[in-house]
C-alpha cells in the first residue's frame, strides 16, 4: 500500500483544535506571561552583529517578535496538557487562574500590580509589559518561598521559547531564523524520484495502523496467521516471537531471531519514517519522532528527558556515536555484579558483530564547528582528545541526525537489523501500543512462577477498534528503560527491581561565543557530525567519571535551555546563536531514579554526581576559553558568564570556582540548573538472582518463563559513555540465547 508522508515531517502545519482545557481566563494569563518572557522591543535596541545573510527587515521583525504571537500560548498550553504530569497541569492552571484575578495577582506580584485608577489593583494581564517582566524576574531569582510558583514559570519559559523558535509555517519556515543565522538542513531538498522506494526499505514488512482501513486483510497479506474473534472484539495473531519496541534492543532482537528462522512480529508505538519522510525541521521532527513529542520533565522538574519513539527507536534519532563500553565498566559488571556475560569472548564477539552490521567507521574526514573547538581547546591545554567512531561513512557531514537520516547514511536499526528481519519474514506493526502481557501460572516447573502467553496491543488509530492478541512462544519487551517497567508492572509482575535503579547520564552544558572574526573555525554549530570527538575528564583527586562532547541544538532547544534574565537579554543571546558553541559534561551517575508508571519519573543525585558534574563543567569552560571564545558561560539560571578578552588567569579561576552543579528549579536555592538526559538505562537490570535484579543473565524475567527484556533497562548500571554499542551488543547476546533455546524446543 502506498503511504503518504506525514504532513508534519514534510514541514506542513497542523490544522486542529488545540488539545487542552485551559479556560479563557487561564489563556489570557498564559498569553501575558509568554509576551513578558519574549517581548516586542523598540527598534535598534538589540546588539546586532551584522552577519552575512541577515537583512534589515529580518532584524526589524525580530525586534517586534513576541511570545504572544503565532498561537505560541495555545501550543504551550497543549504541550503542558499532553506532555507533563497531571500535577504539573493542575499547578499551571491554578497559578494562571490566581493571576487572572486582582486579589491573586496582588498576592503573587505585590506592589507591582498597583495602578493609578480604580480599583488600583490590576490583574497580571493588565500590568505593563515592563512590570510583568520584573515580576517574573523576581519569581525566577528571589522568591524562595514560592518554589512551586517558580517551577510553573520555568516550565512556561522553556516551552514558550522552544515553541516560538521551532515552530514553522506552511512553507516550512520560521520568520526569525534569518535573524539568527540559521538555515534548516534539507530545506527544499528532496531525493530523486527513483530513490523513493529505496528510501523505505521496510515497506514490505510494515503494517502501518495509523493509515490502515483493512487491518485484518493486510496482516494476512504479510504472512501472519490471524483469526478474528468478534465476540471479544479481538484479532488473534500467532507467531514464534513477539517483540515490543524496535530500537537498539528490539531491532537487534528482531534481526537475529528472524534470521534464525523464527516468525517474528514487532509491535512499535511510533510510526515508520525514512528518507524523504523526514523534513529535518526541529519542531515537527521532535513532535513525531520522540517520546512525548520532545523534551519532557521528571516529576520535580530538575531533569528534561529525550527518548526516541519511532521505528528504529533511539537509533533512528541519536547522534551516531559508537563508543564501546569501557573495559573497567565491563569488569565491574562481571566481578562486582557477578554478571559473567560481560567478561566472556561471546560479548566481545557480539560487539564486533554489531559494529560490522551497523557500518561503524573509526574516523571523520571533516569535523564540524563545535568539534573543531573541542579538539582545538584540548590540544592547546595539552589534554587528550579522542576520535569518536560513528555508524556512518567517514565523509558523513550531517548535523541533523537527531531529526532522522534523510540519506540513510546513518545505520540505525531501521536500516540494518530490521531490514534483516523483514527480509526473513518479520512483520512490524506500527502506531500500535502494547497495553499488557498475558501471564498465567507456570505449569512447566523450572522455578518461575508464571508463563508469558501473549501481548495485548491496541492501535493508536481510533478508527481501529479491534484489540490485537499476539500469541508467541517467546515475548520480548524492548520498549526502553522508560516504558518496559510500566508494561511489566501493569501486567502483574512484582520484582522489586522493576522500575528502580534508573540511570540517566545527566548532562549540563557550557557555552562559548566565537565571533565570525575568528577565521580558524569553519561552519555553524548546527552543521557537521554532532559527536566526532570526546575528552575524558581526568584530574588529581577526581574519582568520578565525566566525558565532554558536543550537542545538537536547534534554535528551539537552544532558546529553551538559555538562562532567562530579561526579554532583551534572551533576544541578544539568540542573535549569537550561529556562533555559539556548546560542550556538555556527561557523567556516569551513581544516583538513580524510579519509573513505575508511564511518564512519572523521579530521580535523585548522589553527592559524588554533583562533584563529578562540576569537574566536567569547569573543564568544558577551560576548553572553550583555550579554543578562543570571547565570552563563556553556563546555563545556570542567573546567567553566569564572563568575557574572556583581557582577563587574567586568576580572574578566570575565580570565575570557575563559582561554577557548580546546582539543583533544579524546584530546589530551595536562588540559582539552579536544568539537567538533560538522552540516555536512560538500568530500570530492569540483570542480576544473579531475583534479589539482585529483574532479569537473569540471559534477559529472562525471574518471574515469568518465556518473557525476556532486551533493551537498555537490563544494563546493571550506567555505562558512562554513549550506550548504543553496549545496548546492541547485550541485545545480540540475549537474542542469540533465545534463538538457541527455541531451536532446542526449550
């Protein structure tokens, strides 16, 4: 069946009733807040640098641009309603309701709401723009008694700036991008018509329920044994192996098990996009390719998480870094955790097989702007800097891998392992969410109390009312560290480790501004391979593990993460977007979190984690200065930064001494950081017994026979580096074991 590409990924704009229940009064308050966060400014008030490509018209438009324009408040409300916890929704709406009244505004804003006409007290939307800005500054910086109030406005600030700078019109454009010096990758670009079919290599094996009208017929056409049960409103599908999820774990498992001769069905919540389906536009891409449509917060707002949610999972949208797990980590898992798999030749062979299948190359022909800076700064400081292997060709110069790979050069599971699976008869059912597993008492003995019989799944297409019951000899949960635990718990499993021990590889970023007058550095921060160099932080008396790499930040995420001091300041920061480099400190966290119910993630730092993060952040700043930055800073809420020209070494060290890994916006501190996590692992960890882990060394549940977990959640602890190779190698070993058991009829 021919499938039309999703209009969002083509860059089209949605036409729909906004999905929120904010009242008119609440929306009036929210609109006035968004306008104060990003206000219109008088012409000629910004620090314009006169960059190539900017026109006077673009700069003028940017001066008058406002966060109240282009339905930004409506989209912010929709993000809050759909992508945050119900507590956050209630809290935001409550605060917006309070400031929609005069008494409430007086309570939260004090004397700044006074007017010179009866009744002499204004509600928030009636306060002058200048005074609204001062109120928000107070909430951000000083009102420690109003911690929850600050959390509300941090959330609105993040979403307002993200939506404003990432949204596009019907022509796939954002009017502010020219002023920022940003050009979206692939704008107006398309593959030749002859490459259209080639660009969708899974087409013969995919049943896309989002577009289906004859689901039963299409399932049968793919070679599946399907029977209808009208009395139960169910289609029963029979196969050898059912896999929930198609990312680094599920994709590998599908490829290995289908190639071993077993009938495999993959259930994937996300949709299938490939090649010309991708627009490479930040807002639409994050909306369609990521869990909850992009960054979403932990319950306390301290951490923003990103996770892939599409065919290929994280491998379809990650940044291509292929770093093998450190030998010290494998040794720790084998010796301290007693998981002997990680010390065996079998695991080493698995890593080689994985690297070969996904086309890992060891060098990069041409580095992008940010990696040039990382390498240059390290070399000037005499620090080691290593090349990062990638699952792409050596000539791959792409800064938009986080929005999908348009050319197929990056070898995610959607263009490797899943292709193998489809070529051997596997079927991938997309737009379909696993709701629970069917378990019964184990009649076979062997120590496990239950047996897994089937997966119950439901299409996200509301016009498909039939439930799918997919029965298999083996069930594999591979929906990631954030979704596997809720699936197992909702199915009745009770192992205490399910949903615990969640590690997040927390990240904080440092930035440096490099004017165009610096001729040694070529390109823009959003161009070139995202991660091609890495520095491991090592210093005397430092026991933690931190690495420094560079991120991909489109204008929306850049703006969302920027400290907010005032409307003028945020606009001046944005005008420097195309010459601002970021380096981040990523730590191997000792602290951990919990995920028992979908979307409700808690996390607690270990004391050592903050010390490790601080050491990494300071090192990143030193590297930026050594590379020639004229100004550097952190994303701490007080706008912490320093101009580098003419300062002494002592002054720089004094600045670095003030850099610390502050807690998040819900903490009782004046200055705070928002952390980022793109790696989640460990929430169903392996253990030598059910007292030590949720699954055994082979990935099988300690509670249910025939139920395996095959994703990042089985890792015994944090890896400390980009985990793709670790996850795929572990999945390779687990799925090989499953194949051997099926061959023996066990």
